[in-house]
C-alpha cells in the first residue's frame, strides 16, 4: 500500500550520522585547501617530486570534498515524475566519481612524476623547507582524520573499521576516512623519499616516494570504487533493520506473518520497503486496508527512514513459502556476535 498522502517524503533535519558526515567533509575540505597551498609553495622552493605529488594529492582531495558536498545538495531535490523515488543516490554517484576519477587522476600524476624523477633525477633544493611543510601537513591531516574518526564512532558502534566502511550507507564518512588515512600515509612516503634523497644525494629516492604515493592512491581508489558501486547498484537494509521491520509488521493482529520482504536504500536516509504479508481470509477489504495502514505506522515508528512502504496482502500457504527469500533468511538467522 502506498504511503499516506500526508507522509513527509524526507525529514527536514539531518540525522546525527548525516550531520557528522557533513562536519567531517567540511573539516577535510578546509584542511586540504590549506595543505595544498603550502605544498605547492614548498615544491616551488625545493623542486621535490614527492612534495609536488602530495600537493596534487591534496588538491584532488579538495575537489573530492567539493563533489561530496555537491552530491549531498543534489540529493535533496524533490521527487519528480521522471524520478518518483527522489535523488538520494546522487550522493553515491558523486562518491563513485571521487573514487574513479579524482583518486585515479592523483595516482596517475604521482606515477608520471615518480617515473620522470627516477629517469631524470635532480637533487632536492632546500630540504629543510620540504621537511617543515610535510610535518605541518601531517599535523593538519591528523586533525582532519581525528574529526572523521570522532564523527564515525557515533554511528560505527561495536563494528570494526573495515565492517563500518563496508556497511555504511552514507558515503561521506568512509570516503573521508580513506582519504585522510591515505593522505597521512602519503605524507610519510613523501617524507621518507625526501629524507633518503637528501642523505644520499640521489634524487631517485624522491621519485620513489612519488611511486609509493601512486600505488597508495590507486589502492584507495579501488576500495572506494567497489564500495560505491555496491551502493549504486542498490543495497538492502542491514540485518538488524530488517529484523525491526519484520517485528513491527508482525506486532499487530492484522498481520499473521511476513511472507516475503525486500528492502532497498534509495539514499542513506531513505529506505524502500516492499513486503507480502499474510492476512486472515475472513477479513473484509476495509479491515485489511486499515490493518495495512496500522502496520505501516508501526514500521515508520521502528525505522524512521522507511519513507516508502508497499505492502501486498496475501493468504499464507506453507507449500508456497519463499524459502529462498534472502531478506527473510537474514531476519530469521541467529544474530551475529
């Protein structure tokens, strides 16, 4: 059954996790813009290949955050006739662009710069300036990462970081976490490349630092692209959320059991729920309609992001039960420890 006409299609405010994602993006954007300027100045003074690669990396990260903000803004567009389920997945699309285009561009540039400096090595000028800039950049990136970790912890719960990145439905926090970790690791590579090049007097090591940064960025791009592709294709709600949905549907006299269930994230804060529910054969059409409305209200109370709910009444027959339904299997299986 369709949502009531007076149901709000999208909450006016931001959820705690959504607001945390916004704060993390803004903190990372401010840090990366400042770091990019400092690194470009350092490159002009030192000629360090690793420093230039890191400057381009920070510039790419700033563009990443701008795209994530653009995706959030476009996702808030109202539904249209052509897009009746809204534009929530715009956030996933722009996060995918961040992974495939900007990370890849940063990796490709670092790879080119590293090969160039290895084949045509040059000594690092003013290494003290390069060291100072890289240390300052590490401090700023550390502050940005601290913000991302703090905001992620509010929604991560007891899950590991790998599970959080894999299961998160909002793309901003995983993207910022991966960016900041890659940025800190890249700065360590750049610092090592400049240090060894200065100690040995051989500029090849500076180019080797750029190559290490290229491999790092390429790896992060691959991980983020895989996760964003999964969200773009369409992911179901988590097991716990589906359990709450089934419990809410069955927590009333109108529904005897859930026969079939499908959930789909239309955006981080928007969930589509479609279910076939068993009703009593003796109920009238009016009673069934009223029962479905009551069941929808229970689901929305249990899972506020369930904005679109479609319930199909049916008579339960054990012989026709959908034993292969992945959502029902997920709900019925024991909880993971």
